[in-house]
């Protein structure tokens, strides 16, 4: 999950329009993509997120994009692709001979909303707010930074009041909330010396 978050965060600044350009990328011969998450949101912006595999390598992709009149730039393993109205980022995670594979992010015009957060947090200290959905759960992951010990303690007090059961798992304390139509669990990591922690809201479908 941390690797996925880093990849999405790295591409976030390039994802600001709609996903029309992604349709053109997926139409390139030898390029195949499949959704990795559904209904994704990052820092309030809807996002379409795919894994891809392509028999058309990096040079081949750039040649095909140039032929279509689509602008692009390559920085390390990230290929940013854009036209007049949309942007996509292809992150190359592996290569084999001429084939490449990895992740592709595309902004979306879909209307999406976050699952509600039942506790108060300091929104000025949110560094990442990512929500994804799979066949079992809707998961909202919030990265917090610069929290004081007293702020963190107040957050734990709120969670204890709202939960009917508390469990420990690797790296997290899990709070199972009361009075929820579907099971809602809040997972919180320990406060780091720098005041950082991860706050996850998970809702069963």
C-alpha cells in the first residue's frame, strides 16, 4: 500500500483535467490496461488508476503519441502525457526486453465523495487523503503530519468513545465503531517522533 500511495502522490500534480487522453493511450496497439481500484479520490480530486502491460516499449509509446499529436515528457520512469484538455501519468515499474509494465493514473470527471470521518482531525496537517474501493471495502487513507502528543491523545479519546471494540494488528490499533449500518473500522498507527501517523477509515460493503 505504501508503494502505491507514493506512486499516486508522485503523479498527483500531473492529474488535473479529464481522462480523455487515457483513452487514446489505451488505443495504442500492444498497450493493455485494467482498473486497479474503482471510485478513487486523492486530495479531493477523482482519479482513475490502472495497472498496465505493453508490448510497445517506452520509445514505441512516445513514437505512437507523437504520431497522434499528443504531447509528452519523460522524467525517469514517469511518462507524462497530455493534450489540450487532459493529462495522464504512466509509471513504468518493470521492463522485459521491449515490454514494459506498471501503473497509469488519469484524472476523472466523475462525481465522487469521501466516506464521512466521524472524528475531528486537524485538516491543515493532512499530507495525503486517498480513498479507494474494491469488491469488499471502501478504504480512506489519511496521512497526518506534525501532530503533537496532546493532539494525538485527544484523537484517541474520541475513538475510544465511538468504538465498541478495540483490537491490535501489526502497526495499527483498530477501533470498531458503534451504531454503523455497515461495519466501519478506524485504524490508526502510532505517533512517530516527528508527529506523523496514518489514519484509515474502512467501510465494509
